[in-house]
């Protein structure tokens, strides 16, 4: 088998191994791909294969080996004068450093990726690295700094008309704005994300954000001393929970339906609508019974006993 045939075979092998979560097979195939690229002095291909190898190594807990593969890949990308591949390697390396809690190293590495993407007008890359820098600052409990990066990443997704990434980044920005206490702005972000996910027919993601909106309105209702405002917030919370539950029903997501029914029952109970709360809790209990979740069923029974 010559190298070209072997490359086709190895690429297919690695793809199938990753799909089947056969990381040992993927690692073996990726190492062979790196070796072939090195023999042929195809430094760009070697850099890309090393990036994939590094990600696979991280998946099996080989953190130091993963960082070493990234470092070697960076050397090859620089040798090839391939700044886009170099930026991608730096960005993924920064993500890995964030995952293992090396936040300051992650910031330094992600900034290098961001600088390269800016120099070469790679807007898609800029959006990715800005998002990941925002997430690092979220991890460091620095929401003011995080919001700067998330806002810029949202603007880039808008410019590129990249609706999936726009929806995702609006969620990150919404989380950050909530940490800053900017409730109304956060709600706007989540609501826009819901609309985008529905337009993309990604109902699972839309349902999740609708549930978050319900939680935010419930939290707001419990924090205010204005009875009229609290009633409005509770009504909005129930509306969003119901929309989320309808999507969960369409998706046959029975666990989410039960959790939402339990949550709506709590809200109704707090509002004094005990019979309505009982109906939701009984419905949730029936689903938990069918799903054979005794711990959750016991929790529901305790709520029903209050009545």
C-alpha cells in the first residue's frame, strides 16, 4: 500500500474510531498519520494531525502528552508559515489549559491565537477565541471582563450571519449579564437565543433556554417585594416553563417534562394554587414512576404530603 492509499485508509479508520469512541485506535491511526506527514516533510499536514492527536490524547487523560503534541504541531505550523493552522492549535491548546484549571496560561495562549486571527482577518477564528477568553474570565469569576469578550464574539457572529454560533454566544452573554445583575439584558439575550434555535429547528436547545428563562423570572419574583410585579414575573415564568414542556413533549423527553411539571407545581404552590400544584406534581410523579426513578418519586411524595 503506497502512502496515498494508506492516508485514505488511516483517515477513514480515525474517523470511525472517534465515532465509536475507540480512542486507542484513533491514537494509533493519528500517530501513523503524523509519521507519514513527517516523512514527506508535509509540515502543514503534520501540524493538523498533531492537533487532532492532542485532542484525542486529552480525551483519554494524557494531558502532558496532549500539550507536547500541541507544542510540536505549533513548531511545524510556524515552519510551514501557516498562521491559520497555528491559530487553531493555539486556540485548542488554550481550551485544554482552561479545562485543566491553568487559567492564566489559557489566557496567554488564547490571546496569541486571537492576535494571529486578527492579523490575518480570520473573523471566524476571532469569534471562537473571543468566546473562549470570555469563558475563562467567567471561570475566574470576573464577569465584567468576560462580558467584553462575549459581546465582541456576539457581534462577529452577527456580521457572519452565523446563527448557530450567535445563539450559543447569546447564551454565554446572558449568563455573564446575570452575574453582573443586568436582568433585563440577560433575558433579551436568552429570548433571542430561543428564537434562533427554534428557527434552526433545534428544539432541545430552545427548550433548555426556555427553562432557564422560567427560572430567571421565578428568581426575580421571589426577590421583589412588590406583589404586583411578583405576580407578573410568576406568570411569565409559568409561560416559559409551559413552552419548554411542550417542546420536551414533542421530543419525547419525559424526564424534562417531569422536572418542568415539578417546577411549575412549586410555583403554583407558592402562589397559593394548591389544587393546580397537586395536578402538576401527580403528573410528574407518574412520569418518574414510569422512568423508575425512586429518588425523584420520593421527593415528589414529600411535596404532595405538604398538601
